[in-house]
C-alpha cells in the first residue's frame, strides 16, 4: 500500500502560470493560468471596443506550446507573454 507522502509527491503538477504585460499600459502585468488568458485580454481590450478571435488563438497557442505563433499573435495584440518562474 502506498503511503500518503508518496502519493503527495506524485500528485499532478500545478498548472503553469504566465505573465501577461499590456505594452500600452506597462503597469498592467498580471500572472494568470492558461484558462484566465482570454478573460484577461478581453477585459483589457473592452475599453477600446475591440473584439477579436486573436485572443482565443493566443490562448490556444500558449496551451499547445506553439510559442512562435503565440508571440506573433501577442505582438499583434501589443502584449508580452512569458512563462512565470
């Protein structure tokens, strides 16, 4: 029988977090999970009355680990995105 401490060591790793920075408002840097990226970026774009499918594409690219595509989309959205340490 496995001990609880052994089970705890083999628990699923925490979801990665990402740092998003709004290049137009440098004070806007947040730490989010992949599930929070769409809502965060959409909230930042709302005052500009901007809605774009690029936000969902950004999120999918990050979740898929397609970093060259994610960075290209982030550039179009004036964002910086990195994996949080």
